[in-house]
């Protein structure tokens, strides 16, 4: 239906463009985006926010790290515009659901240590222009 290589490319872009947090120079930086793991996705799943969900794309992501994280997820609509979801203080093991009503199967994810306002997520305008 949709190209796996396109999905892998988008996920790679999201991971490589992920934000890191500043740390002591003796400590390695943590890429909190590595904590965000997809565990399921579905096409045509009931989506209460969509008027017609037969072409919806829903992705389920989980915090696999031990620390709480803030997460921003964008899911691409057929129009090539991204729909943004932001979750704060996701505890270890917590999951989230993000969707596009008429999706392409592509998503991006960024994460930072929970509450670390020194790390900023891109705006939806930046996401739409860069991806």
C-alpha cells in the first residue's frame, strides 16, 4: 500500500533530527527520541475526531526509557500537511496514539527529558516546511 522505504526514511529523518539535551561535558548526551518506539499502527481504524475514518492512519508509540519524557509527534495527512500531537511527562511504559484522518503512513517523533524547556520542539510551520 505505502512504501516501507518511505516510512523508514521519515523515521530516520525524525531520529537524526532529534533534539538532545545539554549535559555535563563528562556525561554522554541522551537522545530521548530513541525512547519513543512504535509498537503498532493501523489503517482505517475508528477515529472519533475524523468525519470519515476509512483512510485514517493511526500510530501507537511508547516511552521505552526509564525517565519521563515530553513527546511531540506529527502524522502526515494526504495533503502532505502534518498533524501535531504533544504529550508531556510520559512516564516509562506510557503510550500515546496519534493519527491522520486521511493519512500517508508517515510520522515523525521528537522527545526531550520531561519539563526540559531548554530543548524546544519545532513548530508545526517548521515541520510542514522541512518535511
